[in-house]
């Protein structure tokens, strides 16, 4: 994901979780409780590496919630 697209992706994630309403085990749980303006300002301070890390954690979490990870493990 290119940096401008990744930054937009982060803005979407700080607005809401696409799977359930702000799960407590989410890395973005606390930031989602702040006013929207603060969340956007916070996202502007993130480095590209931080953005990629957040996206990576999000994709793993989403896959787990959708049951796409660990199905073959016994």
C-alpha cells in the first residue's frame, strides 16, 4: 500500500473498526475514544513505518475475527 493510500486507510480505522464497534483488544481502541479532530491530528504525526505496522496488526486481527487464520491448526 502506498503511503497516501495507507494514511487514508488509517483515518478510516481511527473512525471505526470495520468488524465490530471499537473492540477493547484493538490497538486503536483508546484513540477511537478521543474527539475526531484529535484522532486526525494524531494520525498526521504517524511515520510511514508506524502506519504500516498498524495496518499489519489490523489485517491480522480482521483475519482472525473472520476465522481465516488458524483454521487448519489442530
